[in-house]
C-alpha cells in the first residue's frame, strides 16, 4: 500500500526548505497515461503559438491546447496520489482541484536567448543559472507571454489587490528529469520564509502587501515584473555568496542560486506557494513534461494577511511536527 503520511523528518524538511520531493508515489501507469494523452493532444490539436514571448522557463511560447485535457481524470487523478500526504501536512482537507496545468519545456534554441523575458524585461540569455528567473505564482501578470504594447498598457491592480496566493504547488514530472539543465523545475531553497518576511516588513511599514507596496515596485527598471520582494532576491543571493550579475542596462542585481530538482517518473514535489520557482532552460534532446497543480486548503481565502506573513499559518501538520507533537506524522492527542 502506498505510504499515506509524511514522517516528522520530512515535514521538518518542508518547513525549512519550502519544498519536499516524494519518491515513487505516483504509479507509473498514471504517469504514462498522462504523457500519452499530452502527446495525443499534440498530435491531433497541435500547438498553440499565441505568445510571442516566453519567460526564462523557456516553456511558455509554444504550448499545446491543453486547457480541456487538464480537467480530465487522466490529469486530475495524478493529484490524488499525493493528496493524503498533502492533507496531513496541512492538517486539513483541500479544496477540490478542477484542473492540472501541463507545462512542456522544449529544447532551447539559440534564438531563445535573444527573446525578452517577460518577468525581467531583458534578453533571456542575460539571465544567469541557465535562464533561471524565479517567481512566485499568484500575482498579476497580464503582460505574461504577450510582450506587446497593448498588453503592457493593461492596467495593473491597485497595490494590495489581485493577490491570489494558495497553499501548495504540486509538480508531477511526466518524463524523466534526473539530469540537470533539461528544463528542470528549480527552486529557491528556503525562499518561502524569506517571502513571508518580506510581507511582514511591508505590513510593519503600514502596507499594502505585495507589488506596489513598501519596498517592492511592481516593475523593475527594465520594465519586467518583480514577482517577489526584491529584498528576498538580494538576501538569498548574499546567503549563497553568489556573484552579482548584471542583467539589463539598468538592472544590476544579485542573483540567487536555484536548486534544480532531479526527479524520476513516479516522483512528485510539494512546493510551498511562496517558494520562488521556475524551470531552467532545456539543453537536453527531449521535451520535458510536467504537470502542475495549485492547491488550496479547504478554508483558504486568498490575500489574507496572516497567511502571507506567516509561512506556516496554513500548515498545521508541519507545525505539529516541528514542535515534536507527532510521531511519524500522527498527532499526539
Ligand atoms: O514549468 C515549470 O517547471 C514551472 C512552470 C511555472 O512556474 C508555473 O507553471 O507556474
Ligand atoms: Fe510558476
């Protein structure tokens, strides 16, 4: 029988890193059925080429017509394989998840390096660590994938509005990703707690929280989006001892070192919603396949200050493990 609960050590690691890789939890038949349906869709419905630009993930310009497929059981059943572990960590049921997002990362072409990265507003080739430009999901990004003057003119929400935080991003690889630099999902280790500290600093300065609030401009000097507090980026880079990298004419900055995940078919990763993440450029010969779910705890309401400012506010099971009140994931009464 599949293992249903995470151990204390795993929960503690999640608290520290902001992510946890689970090995061999997704039956291979499900992984392969999902990849088959993705390929079948590509073979029949083909590609959608509606976004002239891409992010540093290199995976947004050319994508399939997957919106309907993402809502079918061949995709949504993947999440059920990690639901008990996730609910244990949250200490709560989750809201029903309607769809998974299929993310393909195509082998990078030379031209990709010249394409302007939406998040950073600079050429992809200028971005260090194989094009890793971490972001957090859940913020306004209407310019995403459409770097055109009309899209840019679209109005951003008022500071403090339009924050769609959630609880956990679950990524399930649908192809082997055990080598580096083949479009791997890469994460800023411990970034979730730094992001929460960034929100607390905004709160302490009177708010509002998020882009446009204190210390966090929505756009950087190159016109790209700041999708997490810039102080987090600098702090993380300083902790790593990373060299500052100049990115764009006006945009010299420290650049944090990402952790590339090495995952096999059958693995899954739980990523705290606030952990900065992105795929790296795919230098390998094959397409990288990933399925991503964004999951909310049953009682989650987006934009709540207490969740933004306390990274473990929603994670009752994790908090119990930290305080030693569980034995292998089972709470002591
Ligand atoms: O493709 C990936 O690995 C990451 C994609 C991503 O950041 C997202 O879908 O939010
Ligand atoms: Fe993302």
